[in-house]
């Protein structure tokens, strides 16, 4: 657990170490300058010291306070740049401010260290995302880093050296102070290199994660496409089944009525031509309504009767028209004051009654059909019974199969009995709040 936490936060910990080393370097150099200056004054060797240097030194206490303050300000500006997500001109302004603070720190320490620039490089490489700005800033900083040292600048500009202060001590103290300074400088470079290695490794790991996520996303997209294709095929299958049910119910009902009606016309055409013409007019109107219902089924609409009438009126109208073209006696009893349900429930009830009447005449050759609708608690009970020839061994055909499908969509059940005539009993759960008595 600890190892995993260290691996995840190693870049941040390394950055904190760099900040600590730079702060230590600033405090060390400024403290040596201050202590040495005070020692020179206490030993009254100021004239001797001034004669050894080429440039008048600055106030050591003022330099110490200013360099430490500038370092703290540099860290604050770096954090603000990270947190506030500056725009382009603001990034350039921050870079100029940070560069100015680094220059101030190095100038106050007589350019005895330039490791503060390594900290700035690490920060820019980590948090500047634009490759263009990153390249520009790094070119400026590397140039700055190569030129910001005492050996390079002292050949062109007169300035005080940190080594002038160290030379005031004996050889042992001098070597000790130089060792501390060189150790801090070396540690800064080593930690910077380690930071760069971690940064590169993190970028490589991040790219690997992106590639893995991209591959996973492509795989998911392919699966999603496959699911979409399957869903489309399922939708096509459902639509075919729906059209099959609708056309079977509509055409079956209409053609059965036309068949029986035309048979009657054949018998009456010579005996009573006037009645035959009247019957043919009724059959013609029935055929037109059937064709209209087929078209509406293809357009995925409800039966025409349910579009214009309530369920009760639509059932009464369908029964009346069916009796006119088939001469079948139909008794319809509704034990509910109103038949008002959700649209899919009304359509199922209508279609089951339609299919039940059609089957009674087509297969059972019935002359009487009894239809009743009642309610037991939250269940609607629909019973269709005829006096046809019945069927002892019931094998669900296309019509009965689709009756079952319609009922199952409403989480109901349907039973068929054929020992004496044919009986259909459908039980449909009523959705709470959707029936209005």
C-alpha cells in the first residue's frame, strides 16, 4: 500500500525535495554572506576585505530577506499558474514574473547558484501543456541557465563573488563551506535528473493508459455497434410480428365476414335480388374498412374504431357490423360502467374480441357468440364463448398464438377450452390509476 502510494506521488515528492534543496541553498549562501560580513566588521577587517574585491557588496541582511521573500513569491506564482488555468498572455506574464524573481534571487546571491532555474524548468515541463510554449520557455531557460553563473558573468561585469567571503576563513572551514555548497548544487542536479526520469516514465505510462483506453473504447464501440445491429434486427422482427398480427386480425376478421356474406348472397341472388344488392353494399363497405385497417396497421396506428370511439362503442360497432355480414347472433355483456384503459390495453381487448369472433365463424361455424367483460379486484376478465363445433385437441394456430403474445405483453394470461363449443378466457391486470369507473 505504501509502495503504491509512493509510486503514484513520486513526482510530487521529488518536486518538494527540489523546493527544499533550493530553499536550503538560498538560506545557506545568504547566511554565510551575512555571518562573514558581521565577522569582518567585528574583527575590524573591513578595509582589508574591501581592498580584495572589485565591487562594493550589498547589505547582507537585506539580501537575505529579499532572496527568501522572492523564493516564496516564486512558489506562489507557480501554484497560481497551476490552479487558475491562465490564458496565453497570462502564461507569458507569469513566465516573465518567475524569470524576474529567479534573476533577483541569483543577483542577491552573487550568481553563486543557478539551481533555482532547474526548479522552474521542472515546473514548466510538468504543467505547461502546449508544446509550442513549452519549447519556447525551455529555450529561454536553458540559455538563461548557461549564462547565469559567476564565472561567465564576472568576465564581463564587475561583481562580488561568494568565494571572496569564503576566503576569509582558514583552509578547513573554507573546504567545509565549499563542500556544503557543492553538495547542495550536486543534489539539486541529481534530484532534477530523477524528476525528469519520473516525468518521462509517467508520460509513457499515461500514453500507455490512453492507448489501452482507446483500444477498450474501440472494443466497446464495436460491441455497441453489434448490439445496435442486434437491436435493429430484433426491432425488425417485432415489427414483422406486429404487422403479421395486425394484418391477420384485420384481414382474417374482414375476409371471414365477406366469405360468409358472399355465400349468403349466392343463395339469395335469384330469390331476392334487392336483398342481395343490399347485402353486397354492406360487404363492399366492410371490404373498404378492412383495407383501411390494413393500411393503418402498416402505419403502426390503432384500429380505426378506437381512434374515433371509446372502447365500449368500438366493440358495439364491430359486433353490429359483424352480425350484419355473417348473420351470427352475438350477445355482449359488460359488467363495468365504463371501459376506459390505457391505449395498449384497449387495443388488446379489441383485438382479442375481434379474433375470437372471427375464429368462432371461420373454424367453429358458430351461429351464436357470447362475450362478457367483468372485473375481479384488479384483474379484467374477458370471456368469449360460442356454440361451434369446438376442438378437443387445441393446437394454437397463428391467431391463437398472437392472442397469447398480446396478453403476455400486458403480463396477463389466456386459456382456451374446446370440449363444448370454444371458450376463450383472458385475464388482464389493470394498471392502477388507468381505469376510470
